[in-house]
């Protein structure tokens, strides 16, 4: 029996990738790992529950969203813009990675993770949250609830979540424009 392949082309971490012929029905996480050697997106449950595997989909309207790469086929991303944890750090004007993002930096400072298996998912989830707050700032009174609800799908078996939460809160409160003035 031969495997049926279908080419895929997408915009990944700022660069065009493809066309790459991959098996029809291959999941995005397997495409990233096996074809592109991008292993930062973690395969945890493999069933859409833990969110360790999320990648960021950049939509044409300028918004971004998390997509679980373990239950989403690679071809869903055909022609789309995607970021993985390998592509969310600070970049220079040439698009080269030059350092950690504010979220990555704060996770490090707070010792937010232990084994780190869930961390790429938390990084991407928090990144999407910050990008949403840039477009839609929240009142100060709603910051804690907003963070909890944005990250509640992410499962960590090690840390108890408090340090992740505190790190994200520090970035949200310390970044101008994410919290409504005087609200
Ligand atoms: S590995 Fe994708 S949600 Fe758990
Ligand atoms: S740090 Fe180990 S699962 Fe979260």
C-alpha cells in the first residue's frame, strides 16, 4: 500500500515553507516534528485536552488564536500564517530572533515551570492573550479573571499554575496599553 501525499505550503515563523509533500491527514504536530524538525510544540495528550501542542494562527484581520496541533491536520494550515514557540521571541528588523519575548523572560524569572513540557503551550497561549489585550484592553478589575479564562485549558502536571499566572499578570500590568486607563 502506498501513502498518498499532498503538498503543503504555509508561512511559518516569518518564512514561506514548502511546498512539502506530506501524507494526507498528517497532524500538524507531526508535520512540525518530522518534516521541519521543529520540536518545540509538545505532544502531550494527543487528544486536544492539555494544550501543550498549541501553535498560533495569525488571521487576516490581524487577530491571532491558539490551535491545537495534535488534532488539527497540517493541511488545515495551507496558505496560512502560523507561529510556533520557536518563532515567538523578540526579532530584529530582519526578522531574526534576538532574544526571548517578555512572556518567556517572565516565565524564567518566576521559575514558572519545572519539567517544562507544558511551557511552549503556555508561552503561545499567553502570547495570544497579550495580542488580544493590545486590541481589546481590559479593566484592571478584570485582569485576573481574563488571564485565568485565557489559560485555563493549559494543563501542567508539575507547578500548580501559580507562577505561570503571576508571570503573565506581571507582563499584562507592566505593558502599556493592555489595561484600560482609570478603569
Ligand atoms: S497534545 Fe494537543 S491538546 Fe494535548
Ligand atoms: S512544568 Fe511539567 S508539566 Fe508543566
